């Protein structure tokens, strides 16, 4: 957890979650897209965390509101402007910065990706797709849609990183990441708001689960303690929960994290695929050397088979990407 002024800044999904979302989404793509994305899958995987680095490492203020939306600040989904242009006409920039613009920015990124496909600009396609995957991941993290984004309003500080980073890192290897093939989205604007609305409904569910589980427990049963009796924190200052509490909380969520991760994977692939379709399904095979695609063919089939079994292997030294 990093602090700038009075604003608490939090990574979404952690590196583990964002990287697995982007990597798994590659395998859900159709044949017209998958080879290009697979040739650059390590970049797409690594790039998954770069939007957060822009926000924290180089202090890009324009980046900050792209990662969240506080639904309580705006009101019911049905009353919100559908597009960024409409939002900027309706709200002051200072308000948008404070309350977040995540769904509108997803729409903008989708439009940019569609244009990159139309123009056949490989570097832009890969870069924009990877970045878009990050924001779609954020949109599936419940606390990125709520004002009480770190439990700070209910005495549950640290719940954000616990849910999105500690728990996936502890239990993620047991998740089934197979989502089926990418599907075309007929209305991107409507889809973004459906995602946000569905995600927001889970925010209070997970906060309530933590309150119920921790009620009456001493701190050392909830948090890891150091030798001086202080609650341990990680390198970002986030409170670290005990493995036993993590296991019980993970069970109490009844698969919520795995479900949201799978939804993020599916929607990332859907958005990529939809941008390609809306661009006219351009032929992409000429954007990479034929020999590169051929060298990666066997690895792609092996990794695709693994994904269909629910598993996604991360960086492997035997891959021949450029």
C-alpha cells in the first residue's frame, strides 16, 4: 500500500492475478488472432502490471482514475453517462479524477485497439491489448468499484490487498482458468456497465464476510505478528493475514475470487476479439515472420492443451519468442 497525500493507492489483483488474466486470455482467442498474441505472450503477460507502474513509479496523475470507479459517488448504473464524452460533459474533471473513470476508459481503450487492428500496427495492437486486459481485470475486482475500497470506512484496512493479492497467490494454483472460446460483444458500452454493476454487487458481500469471520478474534489470529507484537506488513505496507485466517476467509467466499478471475479472463479475450471483428477481421499472419510463428507452433499446442485442462504455465525458458 502506497500513500500519496490523503489518497491510499492499491494494486489491483497483484502481479499474479493480472499476469494470469492476460496470459490465459490469449488461449481463448480464435485462430485468426491467437498465433500473433501467442508470439508475444510474454510481453502481454509482463505488460499486464505496467498501468500500475505508470500510476505509482512515475506518478502519472492521469493514470490514477482509470483503475476504479466509486459507484456510490455516481448513483445507479442506469443513470450514468454511457460514454466518456458524455461523462466529461456531465461532470467536472476534478470530480471524475476523484470518483474514477474505469468503465469509460475501458471503452476508449477498446476503440483504440480497434483502430490499431484496422491499421495493422503490430506494436500498438499488442501494447493496447495488454493494457486493456489490466483495466478489465480491475473492473472485476469488487473493491475497485466501491468507495470503501480498502475497508477504511468499516475498520477493515488491508482487505483490498488481502483479497486480490495474498489470496490468489496462496490458492491460485488450484484454480481452473479455462473459460471457453472468446465471444463477440455486440454493445461494448452496455457490456462495460454490466461488468461494473455485477462486480459492485460483490463488494459488500466480501466486506461482510470478513467482518463476520474476524468478529471476536484476537489480532494474532487474523494478522501475522512480528517479534515485537506488531502486525506484519508487506513491502507495500499492506497488512498480512495469517495462513489459517486466509484459508477460512477463502472458503467463506465460496469461490468468489476464482469466479471473478475467470470472468476477467473471459472478458479480456472477448474485448480483444470484438475489437478485431469490428476492425473487419484483418489478416494478421503477415505481422510476424512466418518462421517465428512456426517455431512457436508446438509450444502453442502444448500450452493450449494445458489451458483447456484449467492450467496456465507462466514464463518458460524453452519458448522462442521475440
